[in-house]
């Protein structure tokens, strides 16, 4: 996590123009939130989904289905 991260959570950034927390996980934008806790919940949820997708891709590469 960068030293200048003020949210304490990866994927959450302060958007100066909107004066809200912005959520971006795995290159996808999920919106802006006035409430940091709501932004953290959403970021953590989508981070788990991104990790599960990555694990699924790895498993498919290691164990391809028999044709």
C-alpha cells in the first residue's frame, strides 16, 4: 500500500473534485462514496471477487478439462 494512502484500504482513493471516496479494484471503477465505511465494504467485496476469479483462471490452467 502506498505511503500516501489515507483510506487505509487498497483500492480506495480520495477524489478531490467530488470530495468523496472513490473505489477502484482490479482496474474497474465502482463509484464514489461520502461514507468511508461503505467504500471499504464495497472495495473488500470486489477484491474478494477479483481474487476468486484469478484463482479460477489458475486452476483452469493447471487442470484443463478433458476434451
